[in-house]
C-alpha cells in the first residue's frame, strides 16, 4: 500500500478533538439533569413521580460519571474542554421555573430527548472499535435515557407546561453544540436556586401537625392495623430521607464529584426502599392515600438555627443527624426487625428488611466519610459537632411537641391515651427471646470509632448488646431525647 492510498482511506470515526467536544456536551447535560432533579424532588407533590425521579437522578449521575471518566482520560495530556455559558444559562433558567410541572415537561419532553438524540448521533459517528470506551459510555447513556423517556410516555404529568422560551433555547443549544465563551469545569457551573425548607405532599393526604406523635404501634407482628402503621412510618422516612439527601447534592455543587455519586446513589436507594415498603403494605391490603404524612425527618433536619443558611456546617449537621445518627439507629432496628420477622414466621418481611439493611450500611459509611471530610478529618471535631447537632435537634423536636400540645390539647390528650392503651396491650404480648440493642460490633465494622460508639451509648436510646457493655461505660441516664419520637 502506498502513502497516497493510506491518505485516501475513508474515515471510520470522529477525530479526537470532536470526540472530546461530544463527550463534554453529553457529560455536562447528564450531570445537569441529575442536579435539577435533586433540587426539585422535594417540591413535587405526586409521590409516584417523586420516587421515580429519585431513581433517575442517580441514573443520570452514574452515566455522567462514565462519560467523565472517558473524558478525563482523553484530555489528560491537554487542556480540559470548557463548558459553554449557553448551557449553564439554559440549566439556570430551567431551575427557575415556577412549578414542578414546568420543570418536568422541560426535562422529559425537551432536554432529555435532545440529549438522547445527541447521544445517538455521537454513538453512530464515533469509531466503535478504536474509540470503544466512548462508544460504550454513550450507549449506556442512550439506554438510560430511553428507559426514562419510555416511562414518561406513560404519564401526562406536566404535559405541555414547559415555557416556550426554554424549549426554544434547548433547540438552539442542540443545533449549535460548539463551545463558545466557556467556563472551566473547576468552576461551580451548576447554580443553586431557591431553598426548600418544606416538602410537597399530595392534596389527598390529610395535613399532619408538627409535634404530633407518630402513629402509635402496639403489636406490629400480629395486628394488621399496627403492621400498617409500622410500615407507613418506614415509608415516610424513606420519602423524607430521599428528599433531604437529594438537596444535599443540589445545594453543594462545589463538593467533590464522588460526594454527588454517593448522595444520589442513596437517593435512588431510598426511592427503591419506598417502592418495596409500599408494595409490601399494598400486598397486606393497606391504602395510605389519605393518611397524614410525617415529614419531620426532612423539615426538622433541613436547617438549624446555629448554622448559616446554605453553609458547609449546615450540610455537616444534616449528615451527622441523618446518616451517622439516625441511620446508625436504623442499622440496630433493621437487624432486630429481621430477627423478629423470622421468629414470627414472616420471611417475606424479613427479606425486605434485610435488603434495606444492606443499603443502609452504605449510607452510614457515606455519612461517616463525608462528615470527616467536612472537618478535614478531625475526629474530635466530628464528636463535638455531632454532640451539638444532636442536642439542638432534640431541643427542636421537644419545642415542636410543646407547641403542638398547647395548640391542639384535645388531640394531644388522645395521643397520650393511645400510648397508654398501647403500653397495656404490649404487656399482654408474649415477650421475644431477644431485644433491640445497639449493635456495636456491626457499627464498628462500618467505620464508627470507639469515641463514636461511646457517644451514642451515652445518649441512652437503647441498651448495648451483650458482650459490648464496655461501650456503655459512662452511659448517662436522663439525657435529653425527643419526647414521643
């Protein structure tokens, strides 16, 4: 073969600079989709849509990570590509729409179809052999988007609500994907919009009250109504945790990329947990459509008076309370629940909680990791901040209870009578041959330090499992705990 023949060989793919431009475009918008979803999930009242968007937020982040990995390899010897300011403007304007229906319609009937078309074009044009890693990453994004859009086709939610200006801007970006005036990826190219101290719930759900007790449960093993209350409490926690962790990612776009992967994976986990708990309840004949929602797991943990609004310390306190304290308690309670359901001959319930427990271990590890990151690895600072956050949180819950009692005295008295009746019923039940304890050995495997273990033991929520009584040394009695929680 002569040199001239080689020079005339037809191209079978894009040149490297073109591949980089395409990867950059796809990566930015996949990441931006996850960012928008994370911010809006708490503001969407439709629970089915809310939960599915929790799954999609992680799907978008996961596929963005695959594209980013390939992009970083291809640009390691050269200056990284920039992000076009028009892209940033488009996402910022989308985030500023007035209603969740507008946001949904724009994302799922304009932006994601545009992104899918661009992905398909790139997958067709790049060399599937020489540039196989890029082809694979793009193909994964294409499959993910197709599944999401297939789900959208079955829904009328928000149909036709996207502002025309946004739809037109999306079409313009699709037609001119070349980078113009750019921003470095190192800059915070994803903006943070409005705060979300309250979460949306369907109008069909009866309004709840701050400070009201959770549903009083006496026998969650044999009494069908109590089983329903028990599962509904879990369902509410899954919803609220999904929403809170989503906002952690959304409100701190300048945190490391891995932080967002961890947060959005947990969002998807909580969404799956909500689906499986609701399925279990439905199998038992439960209908929660008109039950009052319980939202304190979000609204009492979203912001704290001692922390500046939107600060890293606010994020730290959210992580410490939700992931290292409450989900640590969930490790204890889920371990107990598995044992209790197996003992009661309810293997399907035990199986569901065992699956949830596996995910909770990752959530706890993530919470320990990022709380330490936020204090530069200072373990003493972690202890101090967790102690302050816990003290404030308990005080806040008790204040909410006091306000509820003073403003709704009849309902408060009815709740107390229900508690007394539940106590009498529990006294008549056959005791279990085991008890709910702090599972210190398991916690230690997850990364809790001895100081962490001593701290939770000192708070006195549960006894310490037999064989680990040394962790309870110095355990105080009468420590502040939330009343009725």
